[in-house]
């Protein structure tokens, strides 16, 4: 359900974060199991992550309203995100999501009142596309993957990162965004099978998903409802490439009813796209054939904390990510909310110079990539960057 979390972060970072620096300060989790100190220096943030009285250096920058960075864990850079979502702070790292309490520093300022969560009775109905759409005619952009190029909408600003583009109107009258990234689905069965309602009373979240197939084999998936007590809507538009895979445009806006003007804008971006064939190197092809249908499993235990995560690589280009982080003390769980998370998306391997890089494109638009290297002492393990993964049988792909 990472799509729902990122959806909340994007919408509410814009709606709830005021101009004061709400991230500098000190934080603690329940029972002081995890602590975090953050200070802003120029455009960046630095501090420490403290777990069981062991401190790890932390650095991050503010991207899309929340902090994205790394901390140094025994010489390894571990990804960590820190966000303020509707008045509650959260830290997320390697699938573990913890609520945090601020114990000093500026308090957040919230804008607007929360709405009461009420069930919806019409979320299963499809929405018709009415009105004409025309291809976007703004600035010409090319995806970092090189697999497609497109025109931005006129009057929209954008930021580029390794996964693609984030866009918003230069003059906003309401909260709306476009996220554009590659997808690697050759059919939509995997996407459709994962569309399901999501409800969580604690966070006042109730989202319902529907889909329909548009002209030119474009898949439109719509999630709408209430998240954190506020009405919101997200639209995922999958555009196919004649070379396999394609482009994913995610349109996000406040309000439960679909913003059809925004949907048409997203479709116009898709209609402006030109897809390019990216050659697969011989070594990348060998890696793909060796890993298709297998699971890559990582495990480690250090300082009383056990980490385990895996990528199940399906032969049709899908993958499933699972993670579990827990603390052990005398056989009992130290982190009572030590969490499990599952995500999915598409994967591919490319040759970049002498290196073979495996990319994981998550359903929320985020991307992870690692350098692949063989273990000369065993054909049952492989290295992703400098971490050793076991190659296992895969039971997640059907």
C-alpha cells in the first residue's frame, strides 16, 4: 500500500506544511525505541538516528514536501524518509513505518479542518471521459530511462529525478500534480489484480479503486475516497509502448470527485509521447534470463535488530517487494509496531558501461536501482551493490 502513503505525503505536505521549518528538532518513537535529531544547514538537513542507544549519522534534503535521505549503518547508506502528514510525523526506512513525536523545535501549523470519514456508495462506478483531448504542446522532455519523450503541458513547472518527472501548474488554484515515470508491464493483468479497497480507521483512510480501458489500449486506474480525513483522488494512466512496457502518468488532486480537466491534461501528455527502443545488452539479457522467476532475499541481524527483505522477480516484468524489520530482546519483540510492507511494480536490467544495473519501478512512481555482480564463490547468491542476496525459488508470481 505504498501508493496510498506516498499519495498522502504529496497531497498533505502541500496542504499542511507552513513556511516555518517544521522538521528541525528532536523526535522520539513510542517507548523511546527510536530517536531522531535534525538540524537544517543551508538547503540540507543533518542529524542522527539513534536506535537502542547507538547513533547513526543522517543527512537529507527536502523533496516534494518531505525529507528524503540516508543514514550511515556500519558503512552502508540506508534510505530513510521523514514526513509530516496531517500533524503526525512519520519515519520510514526499508519497509518500517514509525509514528514519531516531536519533543522540541517549531510545531507544525495546519491549514484547514479535517472532514469526517463517511462510507461512499458509488465508488465502483466507472467515470466517462467526455470532452476532447489534445496532445500537450509545452517543453519537450525525455525520460531519464531514454524509453520515451513527451511535451509538458503549457503553464506547468516540473522537477526531474532518476525516476522521471513531477509537475504542477505554475499558478495553482487547487492542489494537483502529475508524476511521470516508465512502466514495464507488457499486459495489464498484474495491475488490475492488485486493485482493491483500502480502509484504515486509525488514519481515517478509505480509498476505493476502479479501472477502465481507454482508446489505444490506455489503462486508467482511479483511487478515490478519504485519506487522513480529507477527500482525495488519484488517477494512474498506463500508456503502452510498441517496444514493451511504456509510460505511467499519475494525476493527483484534492476532492473525491474526479477532476476531469486534470485527467484530460494527463491524457494530453500521454498523447504527445514518442517511444524509443532501448537496446538490451548481451550481458544484461543473460542476467535477466538467470533471475526471471526467482526471488532475491537479503537477511541480516545486528544490534538486536533483524532485517529481512526480498524481491520476487516475475518473468513478465512484474516484481513483488516484501520487508520485515523487528527487534529481539529475550525472545520478545522490542519494536511492538515492527512492520511488514509489500509493494509491487516492474523491473528490468540494463547495461551502463561495464556495469549491469537492475531497476525496480514501484507502483507509486519511485525507483530503486542497484549494480549487479556475481559471487565468484557461489551461484546461489548475488550482490546488489555491496549487499549479498540469496537466490531463492519464487512463489509470488503466477
